[in-house]
C-alpha cells in the first residue's frame, strides 16, 4: 500500500468511528502582531510569573486536624527511630523546620500537639525546637508577639530564620536575634506543607521521541486591584477591619487578569544539560519520559529539589523530608493560562524528589484517595533502611488520617447548615477532632439561632477544645471574634475573654472588643476592669447607644453595691483565689443566668423558695429583692466564678431575736440558705460559697448587730446537710416536723 493510500485509509471512518491519529506538535499561543512586539519570552523558571513570596492562602485546604495528626504520628515515629539508631544527642535540640512563611500556623499547631501529647508518647527526652522561616520585618515582629510563638521563643523552643524557600542562599546558622543554632548535632525533620508547588519549575513537552522546551511571556499588565492606594490600605493597621479585608481580597474584574503566552522550542536532553539549565538527575527523568513514547507537558521541580539539597547539606546528621503537595497528573499538566494574584502554582513530580542527592535515601509516596494531593516522605539518612518504624507508620498514618475527607465534609456542609440539628453540629465538630474549620461553618447559624439550654454545657466544652486547636492569625484575626460572641451567648466567660484579648492583641483595640471585655469582666466580678473597659469603649465611640447603656448599668450596680450594709468589696473573705469563686451582691445583669440555673424544680423545692417558671416572674420580684437588700432586711449574694460567671446564690434573712423589744437596735440572727445552679453542681462550689458568706457575715457582724447564724435543711437533703456540717454548723439532735416536712435546724 502506498503512503497516499495509507493516508487516505486513515482518513476514512469505520461504521461512523474515526481512526486515532498521532497528536500534533505543541502549538504556540496565538498572538497578534502588536502583542508579539510587547511580549518578552523567557524560559519557564526565569519567567516573571512565579510568586516572590509564600502568600497567605485565602481558602486554605492545608490546615485541618487530620493533617496535624498525620504529621504528628510521623514525627513521633521518626524521633523514636533516631533514638533507636543512636543518632540522638539529648543535650542539643532537634530542629523541626516548617517551610513557607504562610505555614507558621501549621508549625505552631504541630508544636502544640507535640508538647501536649508528647509525654504520653514517651517524648520527654526529645528537645524539639521549631524553626519558622520569615523574611519580612513586619511579619517577624508580628510573629514575636504571637501568643503561642512568643511562649516557645522565650523558653528556647522556637526561632525565626531570616530565610525563604525562594532564596538561593544557604540556611543561616543563626536566628533573627543572632542566636547560634546547632545544626550539626542532630538530624532534622523538615515539613514542606503545600508550599513547594509555588516555586519555579522547568516546563517541557514530550512529543513521542522529541522534546520541546516552554518559553513563557505575559500579555497584560497588573490591573487596578494592585494599585498603590490598595496596598497602602492593606498595610494601614489603623483602618477598620472590613477595609483592610477588602484591600486584600482578589478582584473579579477581567481587566485585572494577567494572561500567559507559550512558545515551544525544539531541544534535546544533551542540549539542555550541556547549557547548564538542567543538572542531574533531571536528564534521567526526561529520558524516562521520552522512552515511554508519550505526548504531554511535564514540569520538573528544579527549585524544590535545590531547597531539599540545601537542607541536606546543612544537616549532615540527616534530614527526614515530609512533603505534601498537589501531585502531577499521570496524563500530564494542564498548563495555566492566567496568573492568579498569588502567582502560578504547578503540581509537583514527587518522584523527582527521590533523586535529590547522591546520598543513600529511601522515598515513599502516598496519594490521598479522591484527590490530586500526595505526601512524600524522604529519609535522607546514611542508613535509611534502619528507619523501619517510621516507614511503617508512614503507610499507616496516610491510610488512617484522611485530610481530604475533612475538606470534603467542610464543602458538603457549607450549603446545608440550616437543616442540621444541634446534635448533628456537635457530632461533626467532635468527629473532625474539634477542628476550627468545622466550627467556622456553623458559627453564623449558632449565633443567629442560639443553642438550647440542655446542650449549653456540651457546647462550652466543645468550644474550649476548638480554641485549643486554633492558632491565632497574627496578621488579621477574625475567627476569634465570632467564637467570642458565641462564648458570651453561652456565658462561657473565660473563653470569651481569651478570644477578645487575642483579637485586640492582633488587630488593636476597638469599641467592640472593649465592650465585650467589659461584659466579661462584669459577669465574672471584676468590677474595676469592667468600668475601665466600658469607659475606653465609650472613648472610641461616644455616641454608641449600646456602649452608653453598658456604662450606665455598671455605674448603677456599683452605686447600689456601695449602699449595702451587709457587703464590703474590700473584704478579702469575699473571694477564694484557689477555686476562682467570689460572692457579690446579686445584680439585674445576672437575672438571665439566675433563671437558667434555677430551672430545675428540685432547687426551688429544697429551698422552699419561689417557683419561677417564666423569666418575667423573676423580673417581677427583682425590685422587691433589691429594696430588701438596700433596707438591710435580706442579703442576696451571687456566687460568681472567674470563668463561668454566675453559678448559684446565697440568701441571708436578718431576723430580730424572739424577745427583742426594739427591732431596729436589738440584736438579730441571720438565717442562711443557698443553692448551686443545675449546670455547676457537684464541683464543691456550694461548700466554698457558704464558707465565704459565713466569713463575710462574721466580718460584718458588729455593723449588722448579728448574734448568730443559723440555717436548716430537709432531712432528705443529705447533700446540703453534709455541706453545712463541713462548714461548721452544728445539727440539732432531733429533727423538727414529721414525714416529708421534717427539718434539721443547724446553728
């Protein structure tokens, strides 16, 4: 058959189905003559398309508790292996290198977990020290003030290196404080978590037995979203949060896009290596690709390999590289046509990292199911075959901890939060190991609809766990504010205080932060702090109605407190520093929590007190209670905890003695009754509260003209009777009354 006939045959179809043909050579991007004149083409690694720094990700899928657990398991296994292989110098640190400026939160989270769970894993003898990379002076200062980092830095467990993965310089041997680091004493553990794909790569196209090199140019300029005015707004910490967020947000306008143009130059492996553009081992990778006879674009991570080689040259005792990133698809790359605001990112050929140096190494690559992500562990040690436990844990951890599953759960829940019950939300947060990302999805709904009283204590525990896993964003904290608002709704005052302080430390003071801190301080009995915070909030916003009212309410409460004959805030006996409890006069601001904690019927029954079934009933009796207190007829104490706020109440009735003639001047006795809220019972609060009340009454006995204190309890109320006898009351030998009405009177 002639060539002409063969070509004609190939163009025919068989029953409507065409014959497959060879793919054409890679084609250059079509450009107009005007565009050709403006475009300057460069080899891919030299093109001005890559990020010059590691940008903080807008939608970060690289930080969740599954990722933390995976890295933690591998780090623990590796630590035990270096000890078992006699590679550990206990007198010097083991450095944990976290590459990428935007990954400081991941490094701190891993360090937190290591120190929290390390003793359970037998890690007391390992002095692990975190190394974070940051070149920006402002960011360095922010990191030094970060609550987690500053703690580790002060105890010598964390340092900042003025170095970047984008730098061609070797790793410095001292931190930004000029503290020398002992790099040669122990092996190091390096994590490159979603950052190496940001580095420049060499791009080629295999066309069966031919090789083409990509050269790239840009066809547009940066649009107005990157103007000097926007940059100034982004850097101005005095501007409101929303303005700064807008300054950082990417633009959707088409004119802001920078489009890419490609042209392909036919080349050869020998030509590429001979000109010094590629070094070994990349020629082997290209030969294998050409030998496969395929036709696809490929990228070689030349800069990523250089980073790994620099680290291996720095740590001569060995390095365990743990690299997670986007994986190059088997069918080849989809080359980008537009530069994003963070620059071009290309997936990594993780197999190329197994050729990093001439040293004996062991490499394992595990693809995460259902994603184009993979984790590569490379043991750059002289005898990697001895790290059997680490190799085993790598396979196990990558199979058990599935970060992609958590990301998929997040995405699936974003549009259906309104259909979920509280129990389901709680279950999801617990299932995802108290991940802040998961709670962040539910926060708007929880703030809008609130939580049920029955689930409140559960939520408080869950929120505390989430807060422990949250790493404050030292550039701009926003999650903590929403979490703090929910904590205020739940009267989880300790958490609310921590959230607002974190926001204020990072973002600076504002009306909202100071107002909420005043609420927290007022609810937990820190009256002076409450007044100061409320006044500062008013200074920020003199016309804010909510802040004005808070200042009035705090001042009114303090004025009423100062008029009470039975209370003196200067008395030391009104508080117990060990338990965090204090007694204060009951105030109108505590009635809401009073009603919630009084909700169980048996509290009213045991007190033989008012049966309050609706909040407006409590509001109706409050003026009477207030007048009784001001007249000195009754003392209504609130039992207040430094974290929980109102947890119970103590009521003292002042009665004249039976034979008194002048009720005003004759000696009186005090009758004490107490209760602890249904959410805070069996914690010892009752005993401490009664002790504080008795001590306060004794201190004020002369002013109040009290001769003795007595109380009573139902015979069946064994818990209260036990507390009262422990505090020092003496029970009568015989009870008064019959049946269920029988009482013990305790003097």
